[in-house]
């Protein structure tokens, strides 16, 4: 039920319900994967190698990082920045799925392309994610700042963060990292939607009809696979985005190790390659892939589930 399907006779999901399903799927998923997101961001921002052999490395593994964050900052640290993260997920999910639905329908009605083609899902998925990113990027910057800060906190509340950032760094601070975000999000989301559709077709082809009873499990597994493939292909750009988003925020990072300033996307990429080597481009990949598998899987799972629920409720009322 992801995207427009001309063969789905009787489907009567409204635009509002599509947006609502996208929002709720993002909200529920965010609560579940927030700890992995915090660990991933900490890994991405660490200049030192993620290795026990580096004496300056604060974090060197998922379990070790989890234990250290728990000891130093308490269990609530895994949900640092959760309010802006939830605003991000709710807004992003609504705009992305609604845009994807409208764009695939437009392609079907205005062109000769099949709305379910891999290439159509790639382009429409990329465009819908770009629209969602433009809408919620300021909240993403806030979420990253909250997740990145240690103790004592620089920002006490969401309002304090907004006011402080605006006064000290100007209004453009809320769009830091936008260029690599847009560059990364188009292929990432495009691959998510197209791989998800492709994996569902593979699942249908591989399993006999009697083995396809559990559609919810299929959606979860195909979404997880799509998330892992997409994240692996576009990961370095996500790392650059996080590094740029915390620019000007160095005072909150001094307890974590070395800090760097970057003049832009190309300078960030060059410094990472020179100082940290090619492997530096993939710092935090392990928790990121785990997060991508869970988040993408559950987003598609919950979205399809809620769309199906809305459809059956309308059917029952008619």
C-alpha cells in the first residue's frame, strides 16, 4: 500500500489518512530506535578511531558506548533530543508519505510510466524525502545538538536551544548541513522506496502462495532490507551532515575528545579523509545499519498497518 497502485481497486485512503499513517509510523518507530540514534551520532562526531587501541577514543563499540553513556549520563541520555526528534519524525513521515503518494499518482496519470516501476519509486521517493527534509531540517539540527551534548548541558530546554542558537549563530544555523542532507537524502530515500518495492516482488516470487500469509512480517523484513542497502550506499554523506550540524557547538564536545571546524561539505570530506582515512567515512556504520534496519522496517510496517486499518474501518462503515 506504499505509493499509488492503479490495480488496488476499492482503496479509499484519503490524503489526510496517508499523512496520519506516515506521522504515527514515524512517532512509534522513533521511540524504539532513539538509543541507537544517539550512539550513532556520538560515533559519527568522534574524531578519534573507534578502537580500543586509540587511547584518546571515548567510544569504540556499541555495547561499550551504551554502558558508558548509561554510567555517565543516565538512562535518559538515550532519549536526548527526543522532543525535537519526535517533531522531526512526525513531520517528516507525514510530508514524505503524502508526497510519495501524490507523486506516484501524478506519474501514473500524466506519463506512460508504470507507477510501480523501480525507477519511478526511486525518483518519487527521492523527491518526497527532499520535500520532507526542507520542511523539518531545523528540527533535525536541534535533535543533533541535543544528542551530541554531554554533561553539563549547554541547552537546558528546546526553547533555550532555539533562542541561544539564533542569538549566537544567526537564523542560518537551523539549516547547517542542509547541502549534504539533500544530496544524501535523495538517493537514500529513493533507494528505500525502490528496494522496498523490489524486495516485496522478490518475496512474492520466492515464496509459494501458501507461504505468504503473514504480510506484516513481509513488510517488516523487506523494509529492513531496504534500509540496510540504502544506508550502506549513502552513509558518508550522513556523516558529513552530522559533522556540519554541530559546527559552532565545539564547547559542548570537548569532553568527548578532539573537535574540528569545517568550512563546508568539501572541506569536511577532505579533512575526514586526510585525518581519519577512508574508514573514517564509515564511522558509526554498525549502529547506523542496525538503526536503519529497525527504523525503515518498522516505518514501512506501521505505515502499511495503519493504512490497512483505515481502509478496513471505512469499508466496515460503508
